[in-house]
C-alpha cells in the first residue's frame, strides 16, 4: 500500500487530519531511525523520567510473511489493543518500555501534543481510566523528534 493512501485511510478511520508535522514524518517513512533513542518525560510524577523509544508505528502495515495480522506496528492495530483506555482524541504512535505507549493528540485543545500512557499506573478500582497514567512529553511531534537523543552511557 502506498504511504499516502495509508495516511488518507488512517485519517478517515480517526475522523480528522493528522497534525502536519506528524503527517510529514509518516510520509518520510523513517520510523526505525528513532528506535532506541531516549526522551524525557518532564511531568512524570513531578520528576523527570527518561524513557527509550522502542518503536514508532506506521500509518498502516501489511501482514508480513510470518503473520496473518499486521501485529502491533500499525496505529489502528495498536489503538484497537488499547481496550478503551485511550482518550478518543489521541492515537498511539509508538511504544516505549513495557506498559508505556507514546500518544499523539489529533483533536481538541491538545492537538499536536505528544503524551505517554503508562498502563502500570491504572487503578482497576476506578472507572475513569482515560486520564490515569497520562504524562505530557512535548508541545508538538516535531519538538518530540528534536528532543530525542542517544544514550551516551551505552557506547
């Protein structure tokens, strides 16, 4: 599937246009370049937290030769796995450490902002799971990409 068509299909499914910086990123299709880079979550429990980017999702993945499904590398497949724990106005765009997903707001007052959802903080006893474990990361996707850095201690 051509990337432009995949992006248009994604936008139809989510019911809105993607922020221009994120749409451009998907058009470049260079998600792997950012794997294993680190980012800072300034709002994580009032203390800075450093997390790695494990994977940035693609607009839409075709099933590969080893699987009949697109696995968890495609935005809509990842969204469907969220089991209603994500606000409707954001989409998953990648993952970090276990139980942590990278999100992009696509509508509303937070449109364009990058957040994380830390599922390890979900309290099963509470009914409103949408805002639990949510932490602001960046004002825009472009600023998020600019903030990524290599782990100097592992070289």
